[in-house]
C-alpha cells in the first residue's frame, strides 16, 4: 500500500515541482489549496489542472480570510513592489509577506493529514532564490515539525509527522531543472503576485525570480 501524503499546492512553479517529486517517490497525494483573499486567484485554476494531470487521490480547497489581518500587498490594495531585475530585490521582508501564512497553511495540512492517517506533509518552501519570507526558512520548518509531533493524537501512538521540503536548498534554476526532468509542464503554473487577468506582470519578485531560473536553464518562461 502506498503511503499517503498531504501536499500544499498553490498552483505555482514550486508546488508543481514538489507534486511531481512526491508522485515520483510513490506517494498517494492528497492536495490542499487555499482561497485566502489573495489577489492572484489564477493560481487556484492552475492547481486544479495540476491535480487532474497527476491523478491525485483528493484535492481540497480551504476557504479562509486572511484579509482580516492588515499589512500584506497580496491580501489588500497595497501596491505590489516591481523591479527591473531580480538583482534589485531587497534583503528586507517585503510587503508581499502574508503574516503567518505558512504557519496557518501547515496547521491545516497537519489537521488534514491526521484525519486521513497520513504521516507525511510536502511544502514547496525555498530559502535561496526567494523574497526573504521568515516562514520559508529551515529553522521554521524544523520548529513546526517539532510542534506537530507534540500536538497530534497519532504521535502519542508512536507515529511521527515528517515535513518534506525538497526544494528548500535549491536555486530557482535547480528547481526548474529538477521539474523538467520529471516532466513538469510549467505552462500550467502561475506565480505572479499581481497579474492582469491571466497575464503575468513580469516585474514582481515572483515573476523575476522565476524568469531568472528559466534564463539560467537557457529557457523562456512559458508564463510570459
């Protein structure tokens, strides 16, 4: 019997790659996406297409309202920062950071995993080519995994929760190379923070880091 895994699936480049990795590893994948008040809703349609392509066991879309908490350009009318190149992306935490988003998402994933008897959770966080979000760091993942193994009924029965982060130490170029080798169709993904309809803006952090990764693989980003 294949092991069950819950996978956080945004519909972006990273989560699509993680989906391909989990499937290649033989997991029975249960995907979890979120409608949380984000301005870039096109990613949900991409997530649905990816789940169809990979024939996953189940896809749940959780509806939560993170617009209740102020300060993020992804869940408000604050302008999304734009740059001319990836080199212009600053070192400070940008206004596109959504307060505690990955903590919230992983908590939902943990509840989902416990409800279906899964011991494995996959998330596409990355701590190299990224925007400096604190909840993408290895230290955060290790702390959450430790908490998960204190917080659930099944851990009292000797079971252990594992948070898988296969991309965390890869550059965007390395992520894309890995995905291409696994047959990921990146035209099916959306990463832009501030799209105009279905068209990516090409200048937000997500777009620029994505473009950089494709260029380093001598490829054109199919989203542009």
